[in-house]
C-alpha cells in the first residue's frame, strides 16, 4: 500500500467507526424511548452542525490542496522519458532510468484514452496519470528504490485493456 | 382531476416504474455476479463479453434499476405530499417510462448481442476503436439507446418541474421564477419574498425540484455528444476533441449520480417522519444546502478527471477549483443526514422491515459519503483513481444507500400501491439485513483491494489480487441469492397471497402475522443461522486458501501457449493486407507498406526469420500485444512472410 493509501485507510476506518457508533446510538435511543421527546431543539442546532461541517471541510481543503500533482517541474539534471500508448501496448523510451534523480514523463497516445499507472516491484502504485490522444501530459516522479517497475493501463481502453503492460527499469 | 383519481393515476404510474425497474435489477444484477466470479476464475467468460457485460451492468443497475425506481417513486411521493400530476406532467411521466424501457433494451442488445464493450462512460473516442470486437453499427445503435435513456431523464425532469410548480405549491406569486424559488425552499429563508399560503413547501419537494432543474442542464450537452457519435458512426462528421468530449461526459456523469440520490432524499424526507411519528427535524439552513446543491451539482464534473492535466490546457485549473466546489456538495448530504438522524433520535420509531431498510440506507449513505470525500480530494484521489476503491464507493452508494431505500420504500408502499398486504414481513427483514451485511462485505473488499492498487475494469486482475477476489465470490453469490427473497416477496404480494392491506393510525401498513411454518421454531432458526454463518466462514476460508495457493505459483494462471502450429510458407501478398488491416503500421515503420509508426522497432532493418516473427506476432513481446486471438495461424504466417521477404 502506498503512503497515501495508508492515510486513507486509517482516516476512513476511524470515520466509519464513529459513524457506526452514532448509528447504533440512534437505533438504541428509539428502543427504550419512554415518553416522546420534543424535537424542536434539534432543529435549532442544525445551524451549529452546518458550521462544524464547514470548518471540517475547510480544514481538509487546506491540508490537501497544496499537494495537487499539477504543474510539477523536474528542474536541472532531469531525465526525460517519452511514453506513447496504443491499443494495447506501451512504448517507453528510454525504458531505463536512474533512481534518485527526477524523471519527467511525457505521456501521449495514438488512439484512445489510456491511464499510465506505475507499480513498484512490491505491487505498490507509485503514481498514475491519464493519457489523452492529441495531447501531451507531463508527470514528474523521482524513484527512490531501484528495481523493475510495472506499467499498467489505468483507463479502460478496450478488449485487451488488462493486458496492456510494460516495464520500466530503475537502476541505482 | 379529483384527488382520488389523481392518486389512482400516480399509483398506477409508480407501480409500472417499480415493476419494470425491478425486472431490470434481476437481469443486470445477475451480470454483476458473472463479472465478479469470472474475475475469480470461477466460470471465466471471454474478455469482450466481460467488458460488454460490464457496460450493460453499469447502465442497467445504475440507471435502469436505481435511477428508474426512484424516478417512479417520486411520482408517489409528490402525490403523497399533495402534488397531483396534471395532464402535461402525466404525459411526460408516461413518455419517460417508454423511453427508458426502450433505451435499456437497446443497451442490452448492443452490448450483449453486438459486443459493444466501451463501458458505460464510453470514453470518446473508444467507441470508434473496437479492436475488431464491435463496429460502427454497434456504436451508432448504442449511442441511440443511451440517447433514449437521456431523453427519458429530460422528460422526467419536465414532468417533475411542471408538477412542483402547480397550484399545490400554494405560492402567492404567479411569477415562474419566484415559484421555482418557493419550490427550492427559499420560503424558509425569505418568507416574504417567497410567500406561501396556507402552508410552506413540503421538504420532499425541494430535492426533486433541484434535480429536475439540474438534470435538464446536465443531460442536453451529453445528448449533443451522443448525436455526434451517431453521425460519426454513419460517417457524416469527423472526430471530436477527446478532452472536450471527456468534460461533456462528466458534465452529465456527475449529476446523474444525484439523479439517484436527490429523489431518494425526497423519499427519506417523506417516509422517515411517518415512521418516527414526528415532523422532519429541519432547520432553515436546509434550504441553504439545497441552494448550494442546485448550483454546485453542475459545476463539479471535473472531479472525475482530476488526473487529466495535459499541457497547454486549463484542465488543471478547472480541476483545482472543483475540489472546494465538490466539498460544498457535502452540505446537502451532511444536513440531510443530520435532519433524518435526529428525526429518528429518541422518537417512537416503528421498526419494520421497511423502516429498517430505510435506516440502514442512511448508514450506507454515510459510508458512501465518507469514501466520496476521499475521491473528491485531489491529493488522495491520486492513490485510488480508477482502482477498485471507486467501485466499492459507488456500490455503497448505489446498493446500500439507494438500493436499500428502494427496498424499504417498496416494502413500505406496496400495500398502499396495491391495496394488498406485504406477503412476508419476516422474509423482508431477512432480505434487508442480509443485503446490508453481505453488501458491506463485498463492497468493503473492493475498498481494500483498491487501496492495495487493484485496477478497476480489468476482466482479469493481476494475480496478487486473486485472494480477496476469491474470498468475495461466495458473498457475491449470497448477495444475489438474497435478492430472490425480494422478488419472491413482491411477486406474492402483488398476487395478494397475504390478503388485503391493513393500516394503523399513522397510515403505516400493519405487518401481517402469519402462522409460523414448522421450520420457524426458535431452535430451528438458531440452527439455520449458525449453518449459514458456518457456510460463509467455510467459503471465505476456502477462497483464502485457494487464492493464496494460486498467488504462490508465481504469475498466476499460465498464459495460453501461442497458437503457432506453423503454417509453412506464408503468402506475402496476403500478408500485406493483414499488415494493413491489423494496424501493424501504427507502431512499426515498414517501407514496403509505407508506414512510419515509431512505437515499435522499424521492420525495414529486421534480421529475424519468418518463424521468429510468427512467434512474436502470436504471443507478443515487450510492449507489443499478442495477436493470436485476433489473427488466425495463416494470417500470422502471411504477415510474417510479408515483413521478412519485403
């Protein structure tokens, strides 16, 4: 699992656990209800709940919006790899890069939309980006670990989509 | 129309929608079982059939079942809150039904029979690159079918908007725009400007108005793209811009999710208070949330294409702006969940199979919402985009939120729609709980696989994911089996097997207490439950063991040996035609063929002999795919002769 995936797993797990506890509490509250309770205060507090939700969303926005993958540049000493997708194959030139130095991938395709997903030897999704016909998309990634990385197509592209694979050699 | 007559009309309409959508669920749900068990190598189907079935399953269950069902329930909700259909609305409602049924039928024919397998998003220009599996006819007819579905959504919107603006709105103003504001709940915020007399707009009307307006705006550009595809398949126009087409697709593709959710919210708003025996707990802020919704819903499409940011385009800026826009769409859900939860909290809630389904549907809504926030966040989407996490997310949404709501609404409303008592309350309760528990398991496994990087839309998954795929199949089968309880219950109810419906003082149907069958004694029930749990554990364990074993023999199932029963001496002239038709020149430069492809090595300088070329063409090498499935032995021999002799 990638680091991001671990963060998602933990955050989602905690949120679901809280949600389940609240759901059970609501369910239980109806089973032992004595006389009926006036619901009017709940209506009035909905405004407060709105503020709580807004604050939480704003915090999440601030915490994440600076980590968008857009507009990355590789700078000096970069390695350039040109990638062309075609139903159902990848052309990766060169297919060997150095670890520790930024790699600028220039992605395009000759036919349909494809997805460029790069997996480490341990099966961890290192990064991914979409590949469009008639356009070039730039992705920058620095490989820390040497090894043979597998490229899968991560945008459905037709009957042999799942066979559209290639490898990328990262040397130390 | 008299009140009674109007209710009669809405009743017949809703029943017709519910019956048709339930039939579609039966068919397209079964396809889902085929898809997942094929992935687990438990009845493997051909690749193109798999993708065609995926296309049919997606459109069938999402729009043909869930969308269609809540569209139908909306008519009954409107009748229930005092908004009768008038002649124009009624005509639209009837037209909607026919367009949807014809459209879904067309989708079934073009996918399962004609092999169209470009997935429900038919990401342009994929429909025109069928790789020999489907042609222009299938693309044209598929586009026509989806166009019918789209038109069905638009006519439904016309019917909804016409109905909510009718005299039942009790708006003081006769101005159409003011009346629209009233229908969107603005009277709760500005009582003078959007005055009503004698009563404010019922809450259930608000989400229906919002989606009625949005889906007109959202669907018309898609209709344009579909018409373009129809023209292109007929050869009348050239190709369109792929990035623009992608934006148009998601311009529709996001709001259509809310075509399911917002009418479902209307049903929750209407039914939950009836079971809780109190008014919907709703502060005035709920009107703010719905106003945000009507705008944001059509301005968040790019969160589906966060990972498209080609150079020399403004896509990355659009995507960045749409993260906060998408976050704002959390408001209608967060406030509605608050309202519905506190409507139930410490109320004299009447627990039946129907209300249990509604309650569990709210839990499903929460789960789907939480995973949705992950998808809405660009920095997190990078890790889960186009993985099975997304599949888990929208199944939580479609089956455990919308689906359970539909089941609950059907159990709650069938007695008042048919006048007949629900056949079996107990069966309904078993169905609801097993759907929830099995659904949580099946969809939860997708979330886990997705976080582990498992790609979605793969007919054959990389072998490291086999273990969990196999574990999930028994649960998938049981989930499907549980739905049989629903079909059986509905069928027996409509046949009137439990007699006439009886309603309590709240207007809720009273569950019929039927004599327990001899199997139903407590001891038997306990033993039965233990057996089922044991079976599940055993199946899961078996799947785990099988999966682990297959993961150990490295690389999973052995690739099929290339069919190179070498045909002696291919015909180079025939090979030239094969070279052209198989598209070899797209990747390879080859002088005699006049091709200049740069993806693969040039064939002008090849030193291979014909037999080596046959082997490579047949089984592929490096980036080059295997052609043994697309070319026969003779064709491979011919093309090998062509490139070696030339």
